[in-house]
């Protein structure tokens, strides 16, 4: 009988041990979002969609600000359209991630027409086990390992964490501990153009139909600024994109820059606009900056932030 119970205990412990090992093995290769929910509360945040998630690099931002005597440790809490459009769900998640004691943080809010727009396109809804956007349902955003995320949001078999497929789209992404999402793709001109055409088609057919700037989302952007100004310096940034992508945005939101300038002015913050510099930077797909261009744009943002923090920006 003693042998039987020992074997039963062993068989019970093996699955438990495998589960624990699997949870602990989840890392920056698990998916494009997981690590953002395993880090502590943060005092400085980069916010917005996948454009800043891939295009604004916290390490570069912090390094340039440090050279100006500003000690900042920023964290990229940008996700993707359909997940982190400005609204109540995203603001609540930001508040869960933000250190409530922060008083001298920096907050870079990346804006573009899609992030404050509503669309009735059937392709615009974010997927996920929880239904709709997991940003609205995730309660624990500072837990390691994050069991809530792995059980309710992660949409692959848990054992795939132990045996990742490096050839899958997710396998070409590395989410860094500071929240920056690095995407590894071939950069031959023909490959870049192929991805750019696919991205333009996606936006033209899935996002553009019915798209319109939402007064509600714009109000939530303003509320997000109000909330974060209590904790430090806020900067609005419109990142550059391929000129063809900008033309799509201008087709439904031609006065977007004027609107953002009005929002920024009403809140007493700066608006840094890169939209006319689209041809000066490189992209993986016409929509997302390459790591190298992301570093360059981030450095410009940091230099601007340093002037704002010093009160010398005109």
C-alpha cells in the first residue's frame, strides 16, 4: 500500500512540476505582450499602438535623457490597434501599471488617427480567449509568472512555451524586459515592399471603411493626459510612417494634426509631429519603424523631452 501511495504521489507531482516549469519558462519569445504583464509598476511609460511598441525604445530614451542629467527608467506599454486604442479600458490598464507614487516620470503618448478612431470593419476587433480586448479584462498586470494571462489570454497550448516555433510569426518577435518589441524580418527591398503592400491592403480593406475620428476616444486621450500630468511630463508624438500609409490616414482624418495640436494646447503639453518625415526613416512594413530607425526617432523624442523638462522648448 505504501508503494502504491508513493507512486500515486509521484504521478500527481509530475504534471504539477511540468506546469510550474512551463509557467516559469514563459519569456520574451512567448508572445508579443506577455512580459509587459510580468514587470512591476512603472513610473515612466510609452503608450499607444504597435507603432510605438516597436518604434520607441526605452533604453535609447533613458540614455539620451541621462546625458541631459535626467534619471528616467521608462517602460513601453504600447500594444496594438484593437487592444490599446485610447479609451476607458486602456486607461484603466495604464493605472494598474503606473506607480501611484510617481511624481517625476515621463510619459510619451504616441497618437495617430487609428488610435482615436472608431471603425465598424469586421476585421477591426481584437481577438483573444477572453473575448474582445484582453486589455479590458486583465486585472493582474504586475505578476511574474502571470497565470491570469497564460490561462485566459495566451491562445497557444501551454507546452508551446517550452518548444517555441521559431519559424512562426511570433517566433520572429522578441519582447524585451523594458517592453520594447523587436521584430526580426528580412530587410531585402523586395521583401519590405511585399510586406508594405500587404499592410496597405490590410488598412485599406479592413480599417479604412467606416473609420472616423471618435469624440469619445479623443476625450479619453485628453483624460489620459490629465491623469498622467499628475505624475510627470507628458509628450504627444505622431510617429513617421511610409508616405503611402500617411495618405490613407489623411483620407479619413485630414485635420488630425490640427486636432492633436488643439488637444495638446488645451492641456499645456507639447505635440511632436514626425508625419512629414516619412521618407527619412526606414520601416519593416510601411507602418512600423525598423529597430535602427526606431532608435533614431527615439533619440529625437528624448532630446525634445529634455528641452520640455528644462522649460526651454519654444
